[in-house]
């Protein structure tokens, strides 16, 4: 079985050539428009309907679009051409009648490198890849980047997107922002909307860097650059015995280090990753496996297999999948390539080719044989993504707790190890009001999400326990662009400068035209008053009664196994009547 998967993997790895780019995220007909995210769904499975979408191409058109919304008292949100955020932040309203959407898909023409000041200024809708390519052509490098390149310049900073680093200004992109132009509502005399330029010394920059789109529309972003460099990367697939002792040193020793932990396999993959001079030989590429095009048949087969293991409660099947995937990743170095393929460590390449990837986004649509694995058109992968940012000082204890949970039954963790296990990265303390107030360690984990919201998942109690442990026992902060609603509970109290952010919001957008019930839900982090049946299954609530889980299929509300205060939906078969 494992061998079979392994061959299917190698086969599809060698064969991916033609890709189907993602579908447009806004689709309209005569009656209105629907906004999708890249996964084709929003947290609660309800569409985001809007009356009108506009595609400005210049800053003045952007200003007019905001003026139109303000004059007509419409709710308004801005979305990029990617819409890669999981929470419904970019949705202006639940009623399409009174809302408009501004897309930056066509506002992407200008990228200006200022060599003298080592900075670049780009239009909001410019993609990260376009930005990086321009910057590198001019002999510079952008230091931080999320690992996924399918994001816009403004969208990525607005949710606090990050790579991994405690060095220099750190791994979060917004901490390299030195200027922002923002379009905000204005009085009638000022033409209903105006552009404000926020410079490096302005206090307001700390609000505008990470703003979740609720302050106004970012028109331009200026980022600081460094002299061009290369990166040298080695992955060490080793045992996971010492993560809790090593993670601090790892971050100090390697500028861009990270750790991928596969708890069920007892494997930790240390990424040794430092910058090296441009003269260092090597023309490597980081083409991360998870972001490569997958043969559609392969993605569908994995999904179908995963679903059948879910339906038959076959944990062992999941473990076999996890084992073969981890083996395959080791073989191909997660997608690092010295040239056409991986031939050995270290892999050295230009920063622009090593810092971020997303090859499933491109390729000519000659054939529709392949796509991103999660493309909603193909019934491919569908999963949750929880991302928690811990104060570094608390992270060791969290790992110890997760190990206790794992040691009770390692097989319970196979479901995440089919994806990327628990991925560990570093983000430095930031002056941004909604950035990390202290040096932090980030974890990311993905796990199966059923097609039907009322279908529970295998070992869901484990994921819920880790989620609650992270956010409530250890006070981790949720990544603004990921997570299920419960991750945001009490979020305000986790940011010492939260009130300063709210004050800036009141100042810039006093009528709250850029706020919606969706963004309020995230930003204000309060639990819904009426907890509906099954609300815990999709992370809309923490269960307090069995009906918040799925009693008819045997999932009841129970205490956590290690973090006893957690309340989780656990399969308790004797309960089925
Ligand atoms: C496969 C994948 C991998 C990822 N990997 C990482 C990772 O490694 N690290 C990480 O930190 N994140 C990661 N993310 C999350 C991603 O970086 C964020 O979701 C990012 O915000 C997406 O950018 P976008 O351009 O698609 O923004 P959108 O989703 O379009 O918008 C995000 C938010 O920004 C606002 N916004 C967009 N444009 C503007 C504007 N012009 N002015 C004001 N507000 C605006 C929107 O209203 C919304 O609130 C990943 C996501 C995916 C799907
Ligand atoms: C238009 O789109 C909406 C939302 O997707 C859908 O409900 C409606 O049936 C569509 N109408 C037509 C005429 O296609
Ligand atoms: C859509 O919005 C634009 C402004 O962005 C406005 O000019 C246009 O009239 C609107 N169309 C409809 C049908 O509301
Ligand atoms: C702007 O985006 C479009 C896709 O929407 C892309 O084809 C084009 O290359 C981008 N323009 C620039 C200057 O990068
Ligand atoms: C990998 O890590 C182990 C410790 O777990 C260490 O002993 C070994 O030397 C490392 N390998 C490399 C190539 O650095
Ligand atoms: C989801 O499952 C529930 C319960 O099994 C069922 O009542 C409902 O019809 C299903 N919904 C969809 C969209 O299939």
C-alpha cells in the first residue's frame, strides 16, 4: 500500500506540466455577484453576495470607488485577485443590497524600485511574485515572504502574513513596510474620499501595516529591501526528541530556519536555512511540493481515499498515507531542486527563487490535467488550517503537552501528518498594533474537513484540544488570515495596543463603512449568543453540550485528555442508541 502511494507520488511529480490556474474569485451575473475565497468556501458555508464589484486600474479610480460607497452609504470591502484568506474578512455584508466590493485584480501596474533608498513601492494589487521578480532584477532582495506566493502586496500585509525569522526586522512582511498610501472616506467637501500618505515616522503606520482591510483601501505599499543575496537550504529529517529544547537555538542559528514536526511519525524536519553571498555557486529553486500542480486525478484520489478512511473510521489507513507522504517528501527534499530535480544538499539559489513558491498558480491552460490540490472545481483537498502564534517563552511547554497527548496514541496524529504535520516558524516582535507584541513561535496544522458541515471528523477531539490548548491555555494569538472562528475568542485582550487600533479605525472610518458583521466577528472575537446544533464541528463554538457536537453519529462533548479544561467533540460509540 505504502509503496503504491509512493509510486503514484513519484509519477505525478514527474508528470506535472500543464496546469489549470485558479478560477476568478468574483463571479457575477445579472442579479449580482458572489465572492469566493481560493478554497471556494467561507467558514460557515454561506455565500458572500454583493451587488456590485468594481475593478479600478488607477489610484484615482480607487478613490472614486470609495467615494461612491461613502456617498451612497454602502458597505464596502476590498479583495485581491487571489482572495486567499480563510476568514470572511473581505465580505462586505450578508445582504447583497447595500454593499460593493472593490477588487485590486487590475490595480497592479506600478512597481518602482528606489535604489538609492533601497526600497520598493508597489500598487496594492501587485502579486508577491511580480514584486520579487522586479526587485531581484534591480539587484535587491525582499527579505521576508509568506511561503505561498499567490498573494497581493496589500492583502499579504493586511493579515500579518509571514515567513520565518527572528533576525533583523523579522519574518513578518509588514515589519518591512516603511510607507502606505491609504484611501479613506472623507467629507462631501473633500469629494467623499481622500488619499493619505503614511510615512515611516507616523504613528498611524502601526495601525495601517496590519489592518484587516477595516481602515480603508491601501493603494500603495513601500517596503524596505536589502542587497541581493542567495540562500542555502538543507532539510534534516531526524527524530523529534528535542524540539522543545532546540527551537530557540534553531531560530538563533539559522536566519530562515523552521521545523516541520510529524508527531505520529516521531519525525522532526529541521530546515537549516541561511543567506549566502550572491557569488555562491548554485541555481536552485524551492518548488514546495504542497504548492506544485497536482494531477487532478491524483488530488481527487487522495481526497476520495481520505474520505473513505474517514467514513470507515480507518485510522491505520491514514497512518499508512502519512508514512508514505513523509517518505516521499524526504526523497524529493519537499520540492527543493538544485536544477531540474533534487540531487543533494545544500540547495543554493537566489533569494527570489527560494523564499516563496506556488507553481500550481501558473502554466498555460493548454490542458486541464492539473491544478492546485485544493482547487474547489475538482473535489480535491479540503481541510482546516489552524495557525497560532505563541509567546516564545511558553512554546516549550506547549510542545511538552502535545507530546503527552501524542504519546497516549500516536496514531491519533496521522490525520495532520498527511498534510504538513505541525509546522513551526518564527515571527519577531512588532510595533504594529495587530502584529506580535513579543518574539513569537507560530504553529500551523491542517486536517481533514468533510464536505458536509455536519459531518464530524476522525480524531476531531485531538485537533480541538490542541486548538484550545494553544489559544486558551497558552494564550497564543490567531493568524488573522487563517483559523476557525473559535480561535478569535478573546483576541482583543491578547493585543496590548488593540485600543490604539480601534481608535485609528474610528478616526479614519467613523461610519464604519469598511466594517461588516464578518470582520467584526474576527476583530471583536466574541462568541455567538445562540450556539446552534453542531456548532463545534466547524469551530463556530466550543461545545458545552452534546448537541453542539454530533450525538446522532456518536460525537459527544467531553473534556480534553491532557488539557482537561478543553471541551471537545469526542467519538464515544457506546452512546449511539
Ligand atoms: C496555500 C496558502 C499558503 C499560505 N501560506 C502562508 C504563509 O506561509 N504565511 C502566512 O503568513 N500566510 C500564509 N497564507 C495566508 C495568506 O498569506 C493570507 O491569507 C493573505 O492575506 C492573502 O493575501 P491576498 O492578497 O489573497 O488577500 P485577500 O485574501 O484578498 O485579503 C486579505 C485581507 O486583506 C484585505 N485587503 C486586501 N487588499 C487590500 C487593500 N488593497 N487595502 C486594504 N485591505 C486589503 C482584505 O479586505 C482582507 O481583509 C497562505 C494562504 C494560502 C491559501
Ligand atoms: C446568478 O447568481 C446567483 C448567485 O450565484 C444565483 O443564485 C442565480 O441563480 C444566478 N442567476 C442567473 C440568471 O444565472
Ligand atoms: C457599481 O459601482 C460603481 C462605482 O464603483 C458605480 O459607478 C456603478 O454605478 C455601480 N453599478 C451599480 C449597478 O450599482
Ligand atoms: C497584473 O495582473 C494580471 C492578471 O490579473 C497579470 O496578467 C499582469 O501580468 C499583471 N501586471 C503586472 C504589471 O504585473
Ligand atoms: C541532524 O540532526 C541530528 C540531531 O537530531 C544531528 O545529530 C545530525 O548531525 C543532523 N544532521 C545534519 C546533516 O546536520
Ligand atoms: C449534511 O448532513 C446532514 C446530516 O447527515 C443532512 O441532513 C444534510 O442534508 C446534509 N447536507 C448536505 C448539503 O448534503
